[in-house]
C-alpha cells in the first residue's frame, strides 16, 4: 500500500530558529524553512527529508531521533567538540562509552549528542 510513498519523519523542537542555526550552520545540513507553515525541513543526502516543528510543550526525545553515518567517528566527534557540542557518556550494561564519548566493540562505533531542544542524535561509524 505504501511501498512507493516517499515517507518522511519528523520530531519536535522548542525553538525553530535555534534548530535552524544548529542543524544548518553548525552541522551543515541543508535546511529549508517553509514560510507558510512553521516547520524546518532537513534535506538529507539521498533525498531523505526530516521535518522539525516547534511545539510549545516540547519534551525532548529519550531515544535517538536522527543518526548521522560518518566514515571516521573520532574525527567527527573531535570536530563537533571543537564547535562546542557536548557528547553523552553512558555506563550501562551493554552500553558504555569511552573517554572520547564513543561506544566501541558492541556493534558499530556510536557517539551520542543532543540538539538545542534536548533531542538525542548520533554519529555512527559506517
């Protein structure tokens, strides 16, 4: 029924302008803003889109809402840290990050960080 539908995902933020600055200028994602509707569109590689919408009573997601595949996770983490982004640290059974905030040896290498609205994003080494 939906096999040929160009589905897309979306999630809420508490401030579209902060989101536009973060995703567009800091992460360098192609971002477009709809002037008629209060949404941002993240135009991702491969023709995939994610919409961000402002929600007055926004509650940050407690799970990863967006994954960015990278070739070299160490370089990507360092670059984002150099731009002031803090990475999450975990020490849970089956999920432990190292001193560089990277989980290694339990599947692909992954590092998690948050957007200005508190939503969880990741870098995942491909």
